[in-house]
């Protein structure tokens, strides 16, 4: 079976899922299930087959599983959103069509992804400008359920620029680190004697530890300080050229800016996590990741103790069932209700349409069920097994993305595929981790599943870029064996 035929066969169960899902939802509302459910599945299949034919013509050797996995996630999202609100599902279907158009346009106009390297600084400037747009008076709009300006509203159109900025920043970092990755780890002078190296590590670490104990600093601050000191000593041991560390400081400053002024905690973690993943792949140095991670965590810890809205997020995360926080405006009601819903689902769930999302009077029991808390709805109605199946689909998508990076022969392709997959995976972690109380809840979307036009269009562009890289990588390596899924 050829690569593209496997892709086409993979789309058939996706269309069956759409039909079965809509039928299951309709059965909870009426005893009669019309042939409209089959129509929904056929229309979805027709759209996916059109995109498949486009891929077959333009990218004949691209990964055969990435597009079916993305279609599966989008189909599942449509069914869940339809269960929540039929009108929202109709709008999401329209955005899916627009996303497919953006997907095809990216493939059509970007014949070779290496062309992006020539415009890396322009792309970086565009990405930073997109992040600043929500703070421009007259353009910024507050996202429902939060006091943060995360969206841009121009006439009837409203979108979240961070969804597109993440792609721009990853393209810039992949291009920059491809040129400077070896410089960051190349020692300029002869290595120090082992005795001096030991002193370089031990003396600063002991000094920092003693200062932390003398100042009665908390255990978390002490551990961060020691890790930062040891990691920095490991970096300085190589005596690298400091001028090439500008991007690290720039991205760290950008992440802190987003954390403090834009109040986009989720995107801040997502951007910086993607940067650290790229930095490690480009340099293979854990010391650089240690410096970067502790800088981010240190800045986040400082702001958590000094900035009101960050303090509130941390307090809500730590004590979601505190009565005072639960009843306060912008308090822990959302995360507490999310945990209740997931507990209510158990192992097998309540079934499609059976979870109680709002009271008869119209009061929402689960706020923002179609966006922030859609994972809680899934866990409530499909149980732990259904939610685990969704996470497994994301893991398979990430596995294919990282395999694309492994197959890529040049540095830019490898870093681009790694960065795009890492930022996609981190977005899943940030929202699922927030809903399950692993980390503070933030307002990012669950890729392809949550309601949101910006999210689905941006992720379709991300998917197109991964397929373009995959096609070039597989053409360069020649025919591949059939192999397994990963």
C-alpha cells in the first residue's frame, strides 16, 4: 500500500466517527435519528479527501499519518462542540473549512520551506508585533472569562494573535539556531584543568546555598538558585561567545513580558518551553536548558509573589476548593467545577449528552465548556478511558512530528519540525495540565478540539509546515520501508 493510499484509508474511520458521534448526540435529544448524521460524515469526508488529493499532488512523499490524526482530532472536536451548542458547532465547521483553505494555500505557495530562512528577522518582527497587537488601544479585546487582553477585534473579525505568533517565533529560532547552535557550545579557549573546573562548580553552588540558608529562603527558591548557578558554571566553563546568547535573553524577556503585561500565562510557558526544546536539539547541552528553565521559573516565582493577577492564579491553583476563592469574582469556580466534572465521569463516562453542563434556568455549571474546559466535558461524558484515548491521539501526532525531525537531513528542517511539534505538544500539556490541576489553569485552546477560529487556522498552517518538511525529508532519504505507526 502506497504512502498516500494509507493516508486516504485513515480518513474513512474519521468520517465514520463524525457520523456516529452526531448520531449519539441526537439520540440523547430525540428518538428519531435522521440521515443528516450520515450527511455530516460524508461532507467531512469530502473535505478531507479534497485536502488529501491536494497533498497527493503537491507532497507525494509526506508523512501519511499526520493529516488523518489532525482530521480525527478536528472531527472529535466538532462532535463535542455540537453536543454543547449546535450553533457553535456550525461556526466551528466554517472555521475548519477556512483552516483547510489556509492549509492548502500554505502548501501551494511555500514550495520549499527553506525560503523562510531568508526572511527570519522579518518573520520574528511580525511575530512580536502580533503579540503586541492586543495591547494597542482600540484593537485589543478581552477574552470571555478573563480580564486579559488576548484578542484583536477588527470589525466583525476577532482573533488571538498568539496562535499565529507561535509559528513565527519557531521559524525564527529554528533559522537562528541552525547558524549559531555550534557557536554556542564551541569552546573558544583550551579546557580548564579538572581542579579548576571542580572549583568553578563547587564554590558558587556552596556560596549560593549558604546565602539562601542565611536569608531563610524557601526550598523552591534555594533549589532554583543552586541549579541556575551550576548550569551557568557549566556554560561558562566552555567560555562561549556571549553575543550569541542574545536570542535566549530576548525570548526570556518576551516570556516575562507576556506573563506580566499581556497576562497570557499559557502562551508564555508554551513559547519558552518550545525555545528550550529547540535550544537543546541545536546544542545538546543540558546546561543551557538549565539556565533558561531556571531563569523562567525564577522570573515566574518573583512575579507570583509581587504581581496581583499572578498571585491570584497561584492561589486558585493551590486552593481551588477554598470557599472564599470559590465565591469570588474570577476565583476558583472554574477549576473546581472542572475537577468535579472529571470525577463525575469515572472510568467510562456518563455518555454523550448526559453530563449536566447548565441548570434549567440557564446558569452554567461548567464555564467555558466549549473552550478552556472542553477536556473536562470529554472526561465527564467519555470517562477516563475516552480522555486517555484523546491524549493518545495527541501523543501519536507528536510522535510523527518528532519522527519527521529525525528523518530531516539539514539543520533547519530538523529544528523547524522539532519546534513546531514541541510547541503543539506544550499547548496540549498547558491546557490539559491546567484543567487537571497539574499547573495553574490558563486560557489556551486544546488544538483542533476546542472552539476557536484562530486556533484551528493556525494549527492547520502548522500541520502544513510539518507535511512540507516531511515531504522534503523523505524525498532526500529515498524510499522508506513500510514500518509501523511510529
